[in-house]
C-alpha cells in the first residue's frame, strides 16, 4: 500500500472514531443529530453541537457517480441564526476535510455553506448545503458536493 492510501486510511479511521466518541458523549445532552443526506454523495449524516453557534458535522456516504466511491468528511461549522416566525433557521458555513476511497483515492478540503431548519416542538431538523471541494492528494483539483438531508436529535 502506498503512502497516500495509508495517510487517507489513517485520517478516515481517526475521523470515524472521533465522531463516534463525540456522538456518545453528546447524545445524553441532546446536542447530537443523526440522519441522512441525499445528493452527491448520499449517506449517513451526523452533527454534534459544541455551542449555540458552533458544531462539528460529519458524513459517511457513497457516490453514485462514475467511479462509485465511499466518501468520509468532517467539518467545523459556524451558525448565524435568522429571524423566522416558527422554528429556527440558521445559515452556516465552515471548513472541513474529506477522504474519497476509490481506485483513485483522494484527500482534500471542503468549504460547506448551507441552511438548517429546526422544526418547532419536534426533534427533527432539515438542511441543505453546497460544499466546494479542493482535492490535495494525489492531485490538486476542484469539485462540488451538495445535498439535502434530515436529522433527528438523539
């Protein structure tokens, strides 16, 4: 196995174990959301609120594109709460890392921007995001991820 694949695998494992421990630690405080994201890629989405305005989100997902790859990403997000009549609506932005596992595995950065709506009197939220990506390993190139999703507060 070459150095690039070892680096990507080590990053993915550290990210996955860190996210799982964060979910376990935060779930008893109802600061963690778990759900699905549909788009490019499609998969499992989770989010751990660190404060009223910051959160860490991550996803383990599958790309249905030409190469059929597994995506793993984690982002640090900042939220700006917007005035709405019912529920809560936040504009968010952040910076994160991603790993793509395929025949031509990649590692890089992503810059998510989105909206999240928290439904009143429920444990549900809905979100929409677009995330420009910058692959750094093995080559430098740009792309875009995006999707819509639903999560449930644990």
